[in-house]
C-alpha cells in the first residue's frame, strides 16, 4: 500500500503528490515547517508545535494556510489512513505560488503539504548507547528562532557529521554552542546543574526543550539558561540533545573527547523516561 499524503487540500497517493515549480517554498525556501512525533498513534506536544507554527508564519507574514482545527483533522486523518503507530507528521506551509519575484505576491494563497513518516522512536538505539558528535561553525542566518525550511547549513552540518563517522553536529558561534543541527543542546556540570542556551534569535525555541525544562523545574532540579562553550561541554559530566524525533539522546563524545565516562550518564536516560511518560499521558 502506498503512503497517503496531503497536498493543498487533497489526500493523494505519494507517487501522485506534486507541487508547482512556482511554489515559493521551492524557489526561495519561503516556507515554514513543523515536525510532531507520533507515539501509539497519538500526537506528542502537538498544541505547542502548532503554536510555534503560528509564530513562524506571523514573523514572516505568510498567510495562514488553515486553522489549527483543520490541521489537526488532517494530521489525524494521515495517522489513520497510513496506520501510523510510531513516527512523525511533517507539515510545511509556504507563501504559495507566483511568478518568480523576491517581494511577496499581491494575492498569495498559502500552500500546505503534510505527510507521515514511520520511524522507530522509543527503541532507537541512540537513546540507549548515546551519540558521538562533532562541532561545526554556525553559518546560518540571524533568525533561527523561525522554523523555516531554509536548512542548507544544517544539511551541510549533518553531512559533515556523517563524513566524520559520527551521528550529529553541534553548531558553534563566537565560541559558544548555539544548538544541534536539528535539536537543542544541553550539558550537566560537575555539580549536577543543567545548562542549556537561553532563547533568542540565535536558536530555535524547541518544544521538547520547553517540555523537558518544565519537568526539570517540577522536580526541583537546578538549571540555568545561558550560553556554554565547547570546552565547558567537553568537561561536562553529561551532555544530551532534545527534539521531537529524538526526545532525549545522550551525547557521549564531542570532537573525539569522551564526555564523563564516555557512556550515557544517569541524568539523560532518566529525563527521557520522565518526558515520555508525561508526554504520552498528554498525547492526543
Ligand atoms: N528539528 N533546533 C533545531 C535547529 C531544530 O531543527 C529542531 C527540530 C530543534 C528541536 O525542536 P523541537 O523540540 O521542537 O523538535 C532545535 C526537527 C525535528 C527537524 O528538523 O526534523
């Protein structure tokens, strides 16, 4: 059975799904996206993802392609039609189609594409084993708080990681870690304090990051939102990443330097378990 995807108001078999060559998402990366994970056929943290989508659209003045209710209906229909138990729903909203011109079209009609992707999330081996990463210069634009599909810097970062035989890359600017190529970066210092970069235009406000910090606060774990250096990360007792598709994965090696014992510590696996329990209880 071929996958059913959603393209501008219609559910179609993936081999018949097409978008226009004039779509501004294609021509200018004039589009935003969201990725919501699916566990047990339910959407995780979806309300927060849709809230961030609204913000991204607003910052770029892209017209809303659908209401939240319509988007949620399509998300569930994709889950049902594709019998998705575990994986993700990808959503991309573009400024629509028009002859190529940098400035906004006069009467834009926003485009909306959504599809499901099956993926093993809970039993991902990286969660158990941890991942090795490299660091790369952060060469992205200055509005990284907007979740745009302009992801070429991250494509290059992930490929550099692959070429180096590791799983991912953390991006570095002015000596400080900004975030992972598709995730937020955390470290735990020698006193057990959790540190992750403060929000701002320099990083994406991760939904998983926010949920994890909420749990951390509830548990009275000490944490600080501030920049940290690669050196600090290398000397941390633990490091980890968060995102919709990884939840929490330990980072056990940075640029060939082992973090802590070089094995996942206690903190990240516990947070992952805690996050999964909590988010599943809230899943819709
Ligand atoms: N990426 N930072 C960046 C640059 C990201 O691309 C992502 C997510 C995150 C984590 O955000 P969240 O917790 O809301 O998933 C942080 C998604 C998963 C992707 O591009 O596939």
